[in-house]
């Protein structure tokens, strides 16, 4: 019965080391949030992936929605994207912003061509 206990201890030690290694990997894999807020209306996929809880698929969905529906008007518009819940939105909120629309350049007034004087 002694060899069984020895094997059980080895397995327990191995499982403990595996759990420790796995927890280290999880800590390393966690993303560091962006240093400054990201504008949802101009961010590219790589920038969006910096957001907590946003990976490749969700970043692409944000871009697709922006292209299909136009500018985001408020952060809550993200709730229309599959995979973004209220909980995820609450986690994203400190790291995103919505820029105001850029005004269109003033239209140049085009003067009609000058009329030639009618010589009579």
C-alpha cells in the first residue's frame, strides 16, 4: 500500500504545479486596458481589440455595424452588437468615447455666369 500513497502524492504535487502554472498563464494573458479612451467611430480592429472583453470577432462586429449603420451616437449603441451585454458594456465604458461628427465644409456659393450686356 505504500507505493500507492507515493503515487498519490506525486499526482497531487503534479496537479498543484499544473494549477499554479495555469494561474500564471491566465494572469499574463489578461489584457492591459488602453491608456486613453478609444473613439468607436474611428478605431481600427487592432485598437478595438485592446478593449477589455473585445477580441477579433467582436472588434469586427463593431466595425461592421459602423459601416452598415453609420456613426455611433452613444456608447449604448454597442448593445445592438451580438456578444456585448450590459455587463460587458459597463466594463468597456471607461475605455471608449464617441467623437462628435465633423462638420461638413461650407458649401461654396456658385455664382451664375455674368450676363453679357445686350448691344442694341
